[in-house]
């Protein structure tokens, strides 16, 4: 993983951690009314008190943990995927397939549902891509969580939680077939791939390993509708996105290096530029540990020499590194590292 990618990943980690600290429950005074939860939890009081002494705080923490799950599932994993493959989230509207493709897709789904055929991405692609006819049947709008294209291929990935509902497999496969057919109609000379991706394997004892056969057995009807080749699981997903081996290990290493118990203290220290004059070595140590290479470049440029008298530079250097939404101020960085920014 190169320095640019590490820095982009690190910034997503920092933003996620800081946002969850901002929402961490310090007390239970702001709890939503939860009379049913509290009533049921009375039965578990003796068990809960082995680990938790305050039930309202326990309820708050459960809500906070749900928020973390949502952030990881709907924001963090997607953003990291985009960084690794230089892709984006893309919505597709008003795409069309031919009547012949529509009939073939219906036949494929019926055969899979009735177990008259085994899922085969190779055979299914051949059937829907080789259909003749004018695309005139509008399909349902869809969004690819991860999308990228180049001169040879189109790649779309639907990122899913690690506990999919059994009822989604038929509809997901149908949507995937229609999407591939419609995309092929737009890009007839490109290879079209569509995958379902799972960020990690919840059944694995090792953080970065996976067992796809076992995972397929985990979901009812999963094997009925999906070929192994159209599912990317855990390390396979991240390696596919980056086209490098060991990507999941690298991602976890970055997270573990930043997500220390003193994270908030370090964040507050580097987010105050005055601390450069307080302890520049400590400041540089933190931003090095957190892969903030551009900040190191800024320090070397403006603090290894006599400080600038340029008012614009002085104002930019006086800014915090992160805004109130915990976004890294790229405009500040770009200006300070531009060739136009003279000492």
C-alpha cells in the first residue's frame, strides 16, 4: 500500500473515531424514552450487573454501538473501498434491457429458484450478453456501492452486512442480472462484472481469514442463487479492490495504530497548531504515527526554516487541521503545498 493510500485510509479512520467520540454517551440524561427495554432488562439485572452497574448507561452504549455499526456499514467500508480502487458510489437510472434479455433473466431466476440449475456466472453472463434485440424495457433504478471502469471493464460491487437476510438473495440476484445486462448494452465492448462484497467473515476465528463454503452455508438459499465467483468475502474483497495481497491486514494495522486509548488526546494536540511551538517533536511523532504525510511536508517546509512573513501563509498555518465535521482541511493543505505559496 503506497503512502497516498495509507494517508487517505488513515484520514477515514481518524474521522470515524473522532465522530464516534463526539457521540459517546457520558451520561444517560439524554436517553430516549425506552420503557419496554427497561422493563425487559429488569429480568436480566443480575446477569447485567456482573458487567454493568448502570442500566441506563448500558442502553445508551447499546445505541452508540448501533451507531458505530451503521457508520462502518454505510460510510467507512464504502469510503475505504473507493480509496483502494479509485472508484465511487454511482446511481443508475433509466437503463434498459431488451425483451429477449428480460425473458432470459426470468428463466434463469425460475430455474435457480426451483433448483433446476446451479448458479454459474459464466453461463448466465453468456445467456444475457448474447441476447439480440433492442433495449426498450426499462429496469428498476439501482445503486452500485462501489463502481469503477477503465478501457477494458466495468466493475460494480454491492457491499452487504455480514448477516444478510435469507429473503434478499433472490431479489439481489435478479437485480444483479438486470444490471449486468443493461450495463453491457451501454458498454458492449467492455467486460462487465457485478459482485456482492462482504467486508469480513463473522464465522472466522482469525480476523483476516475467510471460508467461503462455510459462509455460503450461513445464509439460507445463498448457494441456490449465487456462484462463488460473484461473491467477494473478507480478504478476497479488499485484495480485489486494491489488486494487492494482504490488504485487509494492512487496513487493520492502520486502524490499530491510530485507535489507541489516548486517541482523543493526540487528536486534540495535533488539531491545535499552537502545539507545534509547544513540542514539535511530539507533534511530528503523532502525525508520523497516523500516516499524515502531507502534514510532515508542511512542517518541513515552513518550520525547518525561518518562519514566513507572508500573511496568507501565517493564516493558513494558524488553522486547525480538521474542521468541525472532522474532515481534513484539504484546501489548506493544497494551498500550503502549492508552488504558488512562497515563503
